[in-house]
C-alpha cells in the first residue's frame, strides 16, 4: 500500500497522487500531457524550464505545475536540481538518449543520490536501437508498428492526428509505467528506469489486431475489415446537410435496430457479415444517410442501441448534452479544455494553476516533508 506524507503545498490537497513529488524536465507534446495528468491527479509536479520561459496561464497541458526557470548548462543549477531530486519520487524527461547523461543528470548519478527515485524516460524510438538517435515525429513512430498502414481509406494511409504515437503510445505509457514503478518502489524501496518509447507503445496498442490476424479475423489492407471502414455497419456517413454521423452496429441485435430505424428493408442487408457484399451495401447505406440531415438522424437514432453518434467538431463537442451533463469540458482563463480524467470517487482530481517557484525553497520544503 502506498503511504505518502501530506502535500507540502496547500494547493496540493486533492487527487489520489497527493503527496507524490515529480520533477518534469520541460519538453513539448506528450511530456507535458503526461505531467498534466499526474498534476491533475494531485501529484506535486515541478517543471524545470529554460530561463525566460514564462508560464502560460492559458496552457492546457501546462496546468497544475510549479515552474522553475534555470540554465541546465550551469553546473551550479545542476547541483540544485540534484538536491531537489534527492527528495523526489519520480522524474520525467523526454530528451534524446544521452542528453541527460551529458547534463550530469543521468539515472546512475540521480539514483546514487536517491535510490527510491523512479526515472521516467520518454522518447520516440527508445533508449537504444538503430534509430535511437534519429529525429522523428508521431507519424514516423506509428509507421513502423503496422498502425498507420491500417488507418485510412483504401487509397492511402491517413495520420490519426498524433493521438496514437505521442499521446496514446507515449504519454499514457509513461504515466502507467511511472505509476507501476512507484507502486513497486513502495514495496522494494528501490526506484528504476522506465523506458517509454512511442514506437513500443503504439505497437502495444495494436495487440488486438495482431490477435485477430492470428485467428484469421483480420486481413491486411485498409477498408477490408469490420473496424477499418470496410464494413457498411461500422463507419462514417455524410448527411444531407454536409455534416457526418458514425455508426458501429457490429452485434446482430444492434444491426437489427439500425435496419429498423433506417428503414433498411432490402433483403440484401441480410448479408451483414458477407465481406463480398459490403461495398454494395455501403453504397446503399450512403444514399440512405444522405437523405436526411444530421439533426434528423440524431432525433431518430441517438440514445438507441444502434451505436450511433453525430460527428462533432471541437467547437461543437462541449455543447453536446452528454458532454455538458458530465462536465467533460471546462473553461479556464477563457480557454475551453478537457476536464481531468479519469474520475475518482473519494479523491477527486482537480485543475490547479501553474505557479512560479524557487528551487531552493522547494528543496527545503521537500526535505522537511520527507
């Protein structure tokens, strides 16, 4: 069982990670997102940023941190960081392999000072391997895992934003890894290095599809399978208004409801799982959905077991009744943004404001509360 002291700051009083101290080395994209999640869950996250990098109160991924500006090329600043890390529970960095070692802040040095420290490292290609030192972005990391080849229309793969590599395969995996290592450290008293590579995580996310391939339920090639847009009962359809809706009527009982509410009386629709029939049925269903507006289809299908939803823009999403009822989006400093997730019944997460901090005062407070 994890047993942490009370938070040293009055602003860290809620969330299941209250009392945990995490040092973030500033980066972009998945690193800040991972630390946003940890901060939302109550951890005291301190971001070490370059001199002059002023905190942005409107930043979504930057919320909830203490921010310390310093020059890591200055040996005196590095010594201060080592003092701070001596009382930290975890560190998260997203530099290329070798950068932290050259700064004098590699795992061996840091864990010699603090054996319990969990050292989270997030990169695109991982800490070793032929591509470890190569530059890359989400699109490259998911390209080599089989993920990108499976997404998009038959003509060409389509990048799924940078959700699969950066955030799904990177940020979420480093969060899971760091939390697992913290749990283990509470038993063993020893920290460890967490190597979270986005190509590793993206490959892991493909597990179900490798499983289905092995059992003959998945065919390589886009728009040939029931989850990749190949099936008429699982996909995106344009409405008469130019907006789109999605359906996912996979199960027979849900498919029956789709037929009922969409008026699909044509006996050709009996062949739900006949892959050869899918292209023709998709064409027919395309014409059906184009006969009404998105609003009309929502009135007919939303809330049923058809597995239906309107496809909303980022501007529209917060106004949807379900999104609004659950307060999935909140407004902060005039910026609409997702609320913390997941939700906890007894120790709720909360959005906290970033604040400037003094590394010396923080170190003293952490040592006192150790």
